C-alpha cells in the first residue's frame, strides 16, 4: 500500500481540485528513512503516484532527504520516464549531472512569467521535475496554476479573443544570439538551442520542430507557428490554456527582442495588450505558491499546469529535469 511510504499533508495555500488538492503534498512515513527507500517507494507505487498526478496535476515531495543533484537524478530515474532533450527552448540552462539541468538561470531580480514548458514548439515535455538544492533567502517561489481554469476564465471574460486564438493559433518570434546571455530570461543562443555550432545542422533541427530560421549578422531570427494556443488534455478530457502568450508578450525582452513582437495571432495580427495583461492578472489570481524548502521535489504535469518564477534574494538553486 502506498500509505506505507507516503503521507498526504495539508498546506493553507492548496486549492481544492475535484476530490483532491492542488498541489498534492506528500511527506515520508517512518518506513522511508533515506534516498534509497524513497526511490524504492517510487518504483513500488509508481501507478498510484501517476494516478494522483492525474487527479492533482502536481505533487510536492517534502522531507524525503534528497540532498544533491545526483540524488535528484536518481529520483527522476526511479519514475522511468523517457528524457526529453532540451532542443528549441528559450531559457539559459546548463547540464549538472545525468538528465538534470539548472532551471532558468536568469538574474534573481527578474520574474519569469507563467508558461507551459516549451509550449512554443511542437515537441514539449509531458512532465517536469524541479528540485530545491538551496532554498532561497527570500522569495523565489515557483507559482503554479491549473491550465483548464485559465481557459475557462478567459473564455468567460474574452470569448471573442479565445475564439480567435482557437481559430488562428499563435506565432512566436525570437532572435537568438550566437552564444548564451545569462542576463536574459530568454538568453539561450542558437548553438545551445540546437545543440550544434553548424548552421546547416541547426536548420535541420529547426525544420524538425517546424521552425523557420532567418540568419542575421548577430544571430538568427526564429519563427514558430502558427501553433495552437489551446490544446485538449486527453487525460482529463478538457481544454487547456496551452501557450506561452503571456510569457512571450511580457517577458521575452532583451537587447535582441521586443516582447510585443514576440507573439502574434497565427495570421500575423498583433495581440490586444489589455487582454494579455488581463490574462496575466487571472494567472496570478488563480495561482498557488508554496515556498521552497531544501530537498523539495516538485513533479508537474505539463499538460495541466503552467508555472512561473518569482524574483528572489540569493542564494537559490533549483534544478530541473524534462520528461517525454
């Protein structure tokens, strides 16, 4: 029985979700005394954990004595999901160990807006893991929000906009420099984006993603889309707000990129600023933010949940792993 290893814990920030809570928070029983017990429990109760992920959309594992990147990698491996290579994503990241990467390495004062991971490319992860190796001095939460709720609220408030979004989708445009720019939240250069320093290989990998490239003197312009802004979550039988619209429009800004031009309707028309910012307000209103504790592991169903990052006072080190 899963109850021999996992105890459900209540926090005031949780929101009710059908018969469950969002997110689900699990702590260890007295039977789980070290990292090997934790990984064994994951393997033994994987189907139960996956069923709870369907019902809760996100799970926080707290108090399981995960203390290093290697141990976090062991936790990810215990679930047995296939790894998704980080090709086409915007965030500056570096590999730490195995299938573990740093989370977005943009500066502490910058907020990272709500998004589904890699929603701007056709091949995106179905599940995300985050691990708090060093908890923030203050701030630095990773707020999460249920995507189907955002779709419902946007459809209620802006039905014509949502109709246009469903009909035309979105086009994302981003200029990449040659190398990474760690001062930018979208500062991944084209060489690390496409995992090559050969332009012809980059073009082949971009084409596999359905992405057009226009080479510039100082880098390359990437054009992705039209790509759907709303998807259907088959596991939960509902429409979800599966896009990076708010993230691109409010956050894709650096010396190479103008965020207002970063995302448009799929027919090229500009998005109405007031509606984008109202969506940002709804996202904030509906979100849950539970402060990180050292050793926390957060498992997110990327089909169901958008996530963001609040600004923080260092130190903070959160690692990530992406799964197909």
